[in-house]
C-alpha cells in the first residue's frame, strides 16, 4: 500500500525534475511512511511512498525488469499473485523478489496491454516502457485505489492524490464549475472529473496509455455486466457458491508479513468477514477491532462484542464519546484535497487510527451493500416505479402527507434524515436521477440559487451515461445496484475508506469487492438479493450458517455521527465562522445569503439542514486549504 506519482516531460519543461518529483512524493508521506523511492531518466520520472506489507526487505519501488527497460510504481495489493507468478515462471520469467509488485512487470511483458485482465486485486499502477516510450496507467475494477492525472502542453503528471499534482509547477487550482455543481448535488465529484479544471480521475476498471507526446483516452479492461438471464440454481446452491467464493476472497486477503486484523462493526457484512477469517485461521489469531460510543443511537458495540464472543476472536474495543470525535474533524477535512461530503469519514478515520496502533492491515465489510443489495432504496425503486403512474395529487394527499407525519429518528436507515419526504420529491424523475437525488444534499432546482448559474447539462451526464451503459436484465433493482457500484461506491464510499485509512497509514482490504465475488453476485437474480422489503436476503441466509437468526435479522442502523447536534453545539463556532457571509463572499462559491438562512434555521431548530450545511462546510474548509 502506498502513494505513487510521476510525470512525462518530453519538452524539458521542469527545471529540476528530481526535485519536483520529490516534492510531489513528500505530500503523501501518510500513505507510505516506511519507505520512499524515485527514478528519473530521459524525460520521465516515477516515485512512491511505501507502507511495507509483503517482502519487507525486498519490496522497494520503483521496480524494474531484468534489463531496466520497464519501470513500475504500484499502489495496492494483487491477491492472485502466487498463481500468476507460477504461470509466468513456467513461461520463462525470472523473479528477483517475493513481492506482488514484480508480477505486474512480468505480466506486462507477457500479455502487453491486456496485463490488467490477469490481475485480481486493488491497484493503481503506473508502468513505463522505455523501449516503446510509453506510460501505462491502470486502476482496479472497483476503483478502490485512486489515480489522478493532468495534462498540459508537453507535460503529463499523475498521482494518487490531488495534493501531489498540485505540488508540480503548471498544475492549476482553478475550480471546474461543473464539478462544483456535482459536489453540491451529490457530495462528491464523479469520475472522470475532479474538482480542479484540467485534473481528471482515471475511472475504475480502465487503463490509459501516454505516448507520442499525448494521452490517449482511457479504455476499459473490464465491464460490470449482469447476466440477462440469471443462472438457474436452487437457493441452496447459490448459498454454497457464495460461501465458497467469499471464503476464498477472505483467504486471499490474509497474505501479509505484518500484523493483520479486521474491523468489526457488528453489522452483517463485517461479521461475515470475521466468520470466514475464523475458518481460515485459528479464532484466537483473528484480531477484531470495534469502537463503542456513548450515544445509543450510534453505538452498535453490543452486537460487535456479541459477534466477537461468538467467534472467540482476540477482540479489541475502543471506548469513545461521540463528541470525542470532534477533535479530529479539522484534521480529516484538512486532508481532503478534493471535497467529499460523506460525514462517516470521521468515524472511519477514528477506527482506522485506533486500529493502526495494533496492526498494519485490516479487512473490512465495505461493498456488501452495493454487491448484494443492502439499501432500502432498492425496494423503494420498485415502489416508485409503481407510484410514478399514480396522479400526483393522489400521492400527495393519500400517501405523502400521512407518511410524512412519521418520526425521522437519527441513525434510522429507513426513516432517518426525512427520507419519506425525499422519496416522494423525486418519484417523477428518471430512475437513475431519482436514485441519486434520494441521497443528495441539494436538488437541481436549488443549484441556480446556490451558484448563480443554471444547472449545466454535463452535471448530470455521468448518471445518465452509466444508466445507458447498463447491460443486464430489465430489472430496476439490478439497474440501481449497477449505478451505485459505478458512482457512489467508486467516488464516495471508496474515497472515504481510502482517505481515512491512508491518513492513519493503515491498509484496508475489502473481500466483498473481490472480482470473483462481484461477478458471482452479478449472475444472481435480484429477487435473491432484495426480497420484498428484506435487503441482502441471500447474504443474510448465508450469515445464518455462522450466527443465530436473532443476530442476523435485527434492525439495521447506519454508521454515522450526530452531525445535526454537533452543528448546534460542539461545532457551532466553526460553522458560524466558516459559513460567515463575509467569508463566503470572499470564497465566491455559493450564495452567502442562502447559506446564512440554512444555518440560522438549523441553529434555531426550525429546520434540519444537516446534509446541506455539512456539504457547504466541507466545501469551504477544502477551499481554504487547497484552492
């Protein structure tokens, strides 16, 4: 695990290439505190910061082949590198290290630009072929590891984080107005855009080639497709296939020369990872980590403790007050060189920081909801598809108004954050837009008042483009899961985990995002994922093989923090200072009067504007630090 960066400078625009590369690399010490390396030659340079996991003494990067004609820097882990290495050695390749990194170099020699098709892992790769004078960048299928790039006349630069690119002369900090609108609507910026004009993200499952003085458009090496006719198996057969595939995904992620553990939130996904680790290892060697909070709305430690005792793991529990996390808010947001408005990055960093005191690698249950159908909005899409045919006035009077009177408790996955009102607001939208607007801080109609500019056509383009790219059955649940995988998972949830864990110098591995797990789930019928109002139906049935039913089928609560109360109490001075009208006018990003009204309403208790205010706070904290 590490941070990577580099450049192609064919015109000699960089006065001191090595110093520039070193400055870029030094911005990412948190991603790799154990080692650093760089290589500069003939108009190209690559560098990395290393968090040592495998082959501690022999895994230094940049790494080259036998005649130094191919150079590599790589962030991530290749989980099938043992099998791949055996295959390559039989083909005549000679290895000098025990690292997974070296298999990438030889895979490129053997398979050319198709080498990524042979890799199962999480990765961001930069590989320079000196003979062909070309640079190849590649990113894993699920977009777990980040990769940004920028191009100007004669200079191409890339890095794991924008802050490294910003350390290179000539890379600008001008804000992309379309990306700004995307952030306000979706709390993140969708690939290939970044918040900076001229800086882009390589999409997950893609590679790109830079040669002959320019970058070619990114090309997919893998497509997320669903079986048009899902495989016909009995439910028991599907359970056996899931059990076997998930077990091997967990087993592959236990390769490490440093201490390793697992996050245990008490939810089904992380509990399944723990159970499968206990199949692969003696339970007392499985180190589980969870946090206990003093607010019962957000605390699931009862269940994480129960799961650890049931599996007999070596359990570590960190006792925190919910308000104790206030001390890290500025540190976490200050590290975000691109705004990302998912507030759960705060507890994700806290558990990563505390876990890092014991281990260097942690497995986690992220991805289970997106792959196996864990969100209530999936069955809500089925309802919306029916209700959009009902006249609006009937919906308002006989459904929206009565249901809108139900309480909206903090932390509730189904009713929290005024979700009933939001559900009805977006019913008449295209299903893809509806899916995004249900979780959006702001709605399209507010954008012009916020930014002073009409909603740009390109702002919604990635949502509609991915909907058009969908290949699979005519099933709204499957279509929606595809969108979440391509959009929110890659540009929100994966970014959250990557930035939070890397800030703590902790590697996080996610078995549910294993390629074989994803492709198995894509062959399943959606009725086995979302059955009526029961989400993750088949995964819960699998969990019953390891845990009692009362543990598996309890009410689910979200992993979060009391931002609504924090804004009114512990963070109130910061919000009033950062979102002060004069400060906002100086930033010139959004309408200060509208923001002042939202904050006043929230502080007085007349309205709950939590999502909008957190979105604006992160945006302006980012602007103060980076733009």
